[in-house]
């Protein structure tokens, strides 16, 4: 018997569909929470601002690692 069987080799199509559906539901829940936050507080970041924030934060983390 091969002990190196991967999940891809053992998963059935119905299980794969269930996993995909649950991931989709989690994504919807996350988007709904985000919409509610923005409705209450306004748009938190534009895509450009978020990209700049992430770049700045990554630079900060890189500086801490040195």
C-alpha cells in the first residue's frame, strides 16, 4: 500500500463540490461583513491606498527582520 496518497487522489467529486461551495459561502460572508463596515464607516481604503499601505507595512516588517 502506498502511504503517500494525497487528498486529490482520494477526494470524490461530491466532496470537492461541497468544499468549493463552503469556500464560496465563506467568501460571501466576508464580503457582506466588509460591506456592512463600509456602510457604517465609509470606504476604508481605495484599491490604490490599500496597495500603498501594504507596501509601507511590508517595508516596516522587513526593517524589523534586520
